[in-house]
């Protein structure tokens, strides 16, 4: 039976303002896939619900998972205070992750925006393809840049123009004249909408990772749904569950 | 899995018996005997499928399903959930696949397990409720019906029937006229006098009542200056509401002779026992399933430990078992 378990924090450091990079020792590392996420439970019982946090990197050999997350509220603020040896309560691995087979051997864009950048790292590591990694940041705090560079050609966009293309990831694609057969992406909703439109015009598939407020994380509460083109298999009402049917969807299947 | 699950539960029963004194955890609700008083709260457990990966459903007194309507309901726009201090708000809006899919998919799934199946029924009109109740009447695997007249998150039906004693009386009467299984009316805490509501349900022939459903609440995001939920209001659940729920269960249980199923913020066996002592015959675990998917079974085990510790031979001794 699956169960919530307490894992051990191996290390943690702040890699940009309010962005934390944590390695966790857990048996979940053995079969974690890129694009899957963990439900992490704060210890403070005034904040009860699991925080959905994407898996940034896995090290199956060491039995370790890496998460990179932003402080968004009381729960993530608590996590940011954990140090080596502390327990961290989690449920995983949740969701389906990116369909690697759809990109194998092709020209792919791996696109991340802001706190959507982290899951792109493990995806870039695992995917065997012509990888163009296009990541967007608010400013010059280019967290995970050095890690990403190892696994593909990296293009950066910053909103304030402090590095790479001034603007967003779509501007970076245009400025560099890039082309792809398939897109994988995670980031804020406006970015995902732009990617859906871009992929639609070119009639190429785009696998986008969605985010929504969640409660259970296992498909029972129906809190985190997204409107779908086809009737969903659970409730038969065009509302798929992001936690279990996603979080990655082909952009044409969802209304974002 | 279900078979090994049954084996597990048989082994557990033996183990409990071996601990010495005989211990009886059975309770009876309107003629339906549950192996223990612990069930799931509607809407927090789906039809058990998702949580069957985490808990052995054979260990539960009953599985209470998410509300089922006559046709599929899409539910509300997102965000549908928000965390609040010691609890959460939800405005799912009763998204459900409708009675056809429920009977074809969810009932066969639940039939595999040795637990009672209680189906929560929702509707926009009296006719909607009756249609679902009649369809379920043909299904022997369904032990009881729980009628949702208390969901605060849909515009029509549900709570509209649950906030006035006359309306509650009328729908209870109508449902009872068509129901083949015992009927539980699920009451809303969003009323002035819960005892009056409990009495209205009893007078109309309800076989049991369950309470509390969620308490209507609101959360505002001060950074965005927006409501946290697309529905603006949502139902509050979680440990923060427990004292209100215990009080209401006590008031309802004192007002009626039919059994009361207590719920509202139960996080562990101690909480569950509080509800039993307040007069509940059974208890439901709701929001805490989200916090620990194994909560239900932990509550079952905790009640057994409490019974051992206090030499309680029969769990029914705890029901309304407050001392002067």
C-alpha cells in the first residue's frame, strides 16, 4: 500500500531570493519521472494540506530527489527552514509526468518559466532528442542555468532584460529563429496560453504542465480540475483532474 | 488486492481477539450493522477507488460515496479549494458523473470489498433526488442512502432543502416514499436551531441523520484583492470546526431518537470518541483524508486501543456515554 512517509532532508540552500533548492533522501527517487510532483505536508497543523511541488531532479543511485521551490505562503516558508537531517513529510510520486516517448529523437523545445523551470531539468536529463532549452526569468537570478546548460542548448529570456532576450520565452524563440517538432513546458498560465497558441498555429504537439490549488493530490476531492475538450474519464463532464490525469496535458486537450 | 485485504482484516480480528478480552466494535444504524463506527465523509473519498491504494477499505465500517445526481454535474469553476487556519474551504460544486456511470463503474468496484456502501444523493429538484433514489433501490450492494440537503456550494437544490424545517420535512418524506434502503438525511450546520432540523427529519421518517456538513465561509487574497474561491464562498471543514460539530451532534442526538452520524474535523481516534460520547452512533472522516490518506484506518485502530485501555467491551457503551 502507498502511504505518506517521512523522508530526510540532505541539504538545502537559497539559490535566488525566496527560491530554495533541497535534496531529500527517499525511496521515491527510484521511480520518480520528470514532471511528477510530491505532496509535501507542513508540520504546523494550522496549515494542513499538502503542497504540490514538482520534482526537479532525481539521483536514483543515491536514493535522492531534488526540489526547487519558491516561498509562496506559510507552508513553503516552513519548508525553507529545514536543514540537513530534518524530517520532511511527503506523498509521492504524484501525477503522470511528461511523455518522454513523444519527444524522443525529435527537435524539441523544453520551456520553463519562473518557478516552472525546475521540472525541466530532469526532463532535459532524460530526454534523448535535439534539445533546445528555453527558460524565462523575472530578472538576472537565473537559477538552475548551469544545470540546464549541461543537457541542451540553453536560451534565456528575462523580463527586465538583464540576461538573454528581453521579454519572455516566446520572444526568445523568435529572436533566435528556433523551430521545433514538439514542445514540453511548465510555467505560469500566460506562458502556457502563448505556447498553446504557438503550437496550434504550427500544428505541433505541446505538452504543458498545469498547476491549480489542490487538496488531496490523489484524484478524490476534485479540487484541481481543468476544462477539457473531450469528456473526461472520471466525471464525464469535460473536467480532468490535474493531480491524477495530469499535471501534463497535450495543449489541444485543455482550455487554459 | 480486495482478497488479500479481506485476509488482512480477518487476521487483524484474530489478533484483536488474542489480546484477551472480547471486543465488539460493531454498531447498528437503522438495521444495518457496520463492523465498526468509522466511515468516510461524502465528497472527501470519491467512491473509494483513489484511496484504495492507501487504505484497506475492508477495515472501514462504511464507505460513503461522493454525491451522485441523476445526470453528470460539471461543478464550479476553479479555484475550488483554499486552505484556512486549521482547515480548508471547498466549493467543488458536486462535480459527479451521474447515476449511470456510478452504477456501472463505482458500485462494481465497491462490491469487491467487505464494507457497507452508503451512497450520497444530490439533486437540484425533488424529482432529481427521487430519480437517483429509485435507481439505487434496484442495487442490493447499496446498504443505505445519504441525502445531501446541505451542500453550500450549488445554487439550486442541496442546501435549499436543508435550511428550513418545512422544506427538510417535505423532501425527507418524499425520498422516504421512494427509497428501498434506509435513509440518512445529511444536515447543514448553517441553521439557527439544529435540534429543530433534526426533529423535522425524524418526524418525516428519516432513519438516521448525519452532521455536520461544511460551514459556509469566505477567504480573501489581500495581495490580489480577490476572493480565494471562484465561487466566493465555500464550505469550511477540518479540525478548526470540530468543537462546533461536537456541539451540534450533541444537540441533535439529544433531540431525536434516530441514530446520528457525527462528523466535522475528526483527525484521530480521540476526536472520533468525542463524537461518540456526544451521542453519535458512527463517525465520518472528511478533510483529514487529504492530510493523511490513512486517517480512517488509524481512527479504527485508535478506537480499539482506547477500548482496550478503558476496558470498554462494546463500542456502543461509548455512544452518548457521557458521565454526569
